[in-house]
């Protein structure tokens, strides 16, 4: 597949390769003399494809380091450990640091690489759907700090991002759903016919999953069955990943430093962050994918109340998300969500940039206070 490029003006500043197999990765590393790999330790253990890559890198004599990919470990200490390890291993200005893992790993490795020796080159091999369609594209790097997510970071583009959907074979269901929600979000921003294709794909996966669970005659979802269900349909996912990457690469090319259009990628996230922080506080365990899905429904409802969208859009999105196993009942009343939204760092000066869908594939940004938004939704 032709690379998907990110541009600054007419200059290509990052390339994304979406490939069915991992064989071509070695070729993309050819031009780099000193490669260093930083990998999520769990991925090294659980993902056979990533293990194969690590064996290939071993044979090339590439030094490797394992990191822990949790939000707690996504901090300056880990970044300092990565920098210390690079120093101990003689990494110089000509180094290429390859991150293998999900968004936590690519964010941390991108950050460490962007400050080590005032910046060395880095590349990503994302291993979650979320990082393939979102986190590993666009050059945002960072760590959590002071109780806030991604408070410290830089914007610096990877040399390239190598996406191989085969790595998703070992991805747990919850992590897949986080990526699926972000993929639908991307197509709600820019559709080109992919939103409904993605929903149809998710519906087929859901039907397969339910059939496999029913076979076992227990009446509950068995998430351990998810990887085999997904593996059978991964080939259908590849073009959707490529389409989502194209949308994000286009937005980043037009607004690398988030002065305008790039904000659209936050669709649903103001509500989602509030739900996630309440879930954290009350130990309800609502994961990112379900929070983003609810966030998109609230954004659509708000668009309807502001008469930006035709009545019925929110209900249609809700139905799509439900049939894709992405919808849950929100346990939090709006007033409680308002409290959490006011604490969001992005709402600090009163107004929040709400990203609102006018229709599938067309969103607009509207500045409202939290009280205005919640008042309209009540
Ligand atoms: N830089 C950006 O633009 C951007 C955008 C969105 C999100 N993010 C960040 O991304 C992070 C979330 O990333 P994520 O959801 O991709 O994943 P993650 O790195 O949080 O990984 C999720 C879990 O899946 C495991 N895992 C990863 N790949 C696997 C595989 N192939 N098989 C089995 N297990 C696997 C990990 O070990 C981890 O336990 C957040 O910290 C968020 O802030 C960054």
C-alpha cells in the first residue's frame, strides 16, 4: 500500500505504512544505522506478531528495553528511564527509537525521543486499534503530570508509523472497543462513506461474538473468545484503519499544532473525560471506548438542541453504537457530569470548545460554558 503522508506545506514530515504483514518493517528500518527499540512488556509477552518483530530486531543486534504501559507509569520517571537507557546504550543524534505498543508506549517514547539530546528520530509500531487510528498518528507526545492526563509533552512527528493490523489478534476486547469508538469518531468528522462501512463491520463482529458466546450455552459475554472472533475478520478491518489514518493525517497536515481544525478530533471527549473521571472516582470501571461512545451521543443531542443537526441524528448514532456493542447506560446524572466537566483543564477559562456533529461526516466547533451545555441537554 502507498504510504499515507503528513505534510507541513508541501514537505512530507511523516509517513504511515499500513501493511497486511510484518515482513516489510525490516526494509523501512534499512536506512537507519542505529536503531533502539522500546516495547510494552505486556505486548512482548502476549502478542505473537510483536514477539516475531522483536526476534527480527534481535537478529539485527538492535538493543531493546521493556516498559510498563499503565496510566500510572505514563510519567516523567519512565521517560527519564528511557533517556537513561538510551544514554547507557550509546544512543547518539543519529539514533532511531522504535516504539512498539499502544498509545501509552508511543506517547512516552515520542516524548523521550523529542527531548533526548534535544531530539532524536523515532518511529512507531502501534499495537492497539486506538493507537493505529489515532495515538500514533500526528506527533502528539506526552505523559501524565500533576493529576492531569498528558499535561507534559511535545508535538514532534515520528519518521514513520508502521501499522500492521495482524498485531490486533491478541488485543483484549476492551482495548479493541476503545479503538472502535475512536474510529467511528474519526468517520463522524470526515466520512467519505466509511462511517456506515465501519458500523456494518462492527455489527458483523458483534454477531459473530454473540454466536460464539451462545455456543457455549452460558448467558454471558466471554471476552476471552474475542481474539479468535476478531482474527477471523481482521482483513476487513485493514481498509477501515487506512481510511481513518487518511482522515487524521489530513487534519494534522492542515493544523499540526491544534490552532483550529485539529480540535475536531476531540468530538465526544469533553463528555467522555467527565464520565471517565466519575467512573474512576466511584470505581464503576467504565472504559474509554464506552465513555467516548456516550460522549458522541451527548454531542449529537447538544447539536440537535442548538438546531445544528436534524432531529433524529443522536438516536441514529445511539442505535449504531448499540448494535456495535459500544453503548452502555450512563449511570451519572447531568449535574454530576457538569461538576466533572468544570474541573477539566480545558474548561479552566469558562468556555469549552464543544465539537458538535451537524450530520455524519460534518462537525463544527461551538464555544459554550459547561452550564450552557448542560442547560440545553437537561
Ligand atoms: N498522542 C495522541 O494523539 C493520543 C491520542 C489518543 C490517545 N492517546 C493516549 O493513548 C493512551 C491509550 O492508548 P491505547 O489505548 O492505544 O493503549 P495502551 O497503551 O493503554 O494499552 C492498552 C492495554 O493493551 C495492552 N496491549 C497493547 N497492545 C496489545 C496487543 N497487541 N495485544 C495484547 N495486549 C496489548 C497494553 O499492554 C495495555 O495493557 C492514553 O494514554 C492516551 O492519552 C494519545
